[in-house]
């Protein structure tokens, strides 16, 4: 049985600069009353320890099972968090458009302190979604990350960085993928 969405807390993890009003994460935060954005003190010059502390706090505040819903640098945050902590109430992670924080060709220097990305199997079910023309990661590299993390992988096609500029709105394809992830949570917890 697929659990209903409202059985979970959705913790939205935006990337560098936060997710603007046209971003699918912003649409989801309005569509799901159980979704909350993990706010950071500094969106423009992020520091991994500070962002991890904010995520620690958000996870500690909730009572229900949680799903991490990450975009871009938020994916690096989620992966670092999952690789270094007991997942506890975090039951899965939806990882969209992982930025290649290790690449000087694809990402800005301001996020280099998130490198290297952990390359271990993550302790909860995950889906990694990438675009074939993302300027911040090659499709091959995103697929390699997903393989290292033990994550299901989905090629979303040519949709850029899967952000506000991509004009995805509520992003129906993403909602279907989220449903698949929730189904995996249900089957792994039985």
C-alpha cells in the first residue's frame, strides 16, 4: 500500500540562492501543507557546517517520518547529511539536479566547500533526477553519483537545471517520481 503524502513531513532543501517563486520547490511548498523549506542564514556564500546544522534542527523538530526533497546544492547537503548521520525519522530522499560541487568547470567556487561529495551507498531509498542539458552537472556524472549512492536514476530530458528557469510549475513528472519514491519507502518499511 502506498502511504499518503500527508503521512510525511517534506523537508525542502533548496540550492544556492534559495528557490524562487517560479521554482517547482516553491510550487510544492504551496501545494503540500506538510512541506517546509529548510531555511539557511546565508544562501549566497553557503558553508556546509552551517547548512548541516540547519538540517539537523529541521529533522529534530518533527515527529512524523520525513522525506528530504533536495535541489542542486541541496542535493549535496542531503547526501552529506545522510552519509554522516543516522537517518532516524528521515525515510527517503528525492535528489534533483545534483550540482557537481567538485567541478571547477560546472559550478561556482562559492560551493566548493561542499566537496567532495560522499560516494557511499545512502541508508534510505533515493531517486536522483537529472537533466541531459544541466549546466551544473553532466548527465553521465549525475548517473555516476546515483550509482555510488545506490539511488534510482531518472533522466528528465533536456530541462536545464530543473529550476525556475525551466518553467516546470508544479512539475507533474516530479510528482510521479515522488510517488514512486514513497512507494519504495512503503515496501522497505514493511
